[in-house]
C-alpha cells in the first residue's frame, strides 16, 4: 500500500508541474509523504529479521538517529554548495 501511494504521488507530480497550480502539487506531495511514512514503518519488522535477536531493537532505534545526523550535516555542509536567499 505504501509503495503504491508513493508511486501514485510521484506520477502525480508531472501533471501538477504542467498545470502550474499549487493544489495539485500539494496533493502529490502529500501522497508521497504518506507513502514514504507507510514504507518506513512497514520496513522496520522486515529489516529487524536480518539482525540477531539481541540487536534488533538497537538497530531500529539507531536508524532514525543516523538519518537525522545526515540531515544536520547537510544543513551545515550543504549551505556552501547551495546558498539560500542572497
């Protein structure tokens, strides 16, 4: 379900861009966000089966921390690559 919703949102981006209106773009963005959230939630038990039983909880708790540190490092390092608002 999450993959279908994510894919549908991505397909909706093209008509939204061609129409030049905000509402279709917002609907497509919402569909992509909902699909990605469902995919991430559904992937936790799937990925946990590849880790030893003693490490499953730590792995699931570690992944969001690694993701947020990547976001933070992009804010610091990416500012020089792509300056915003001059």
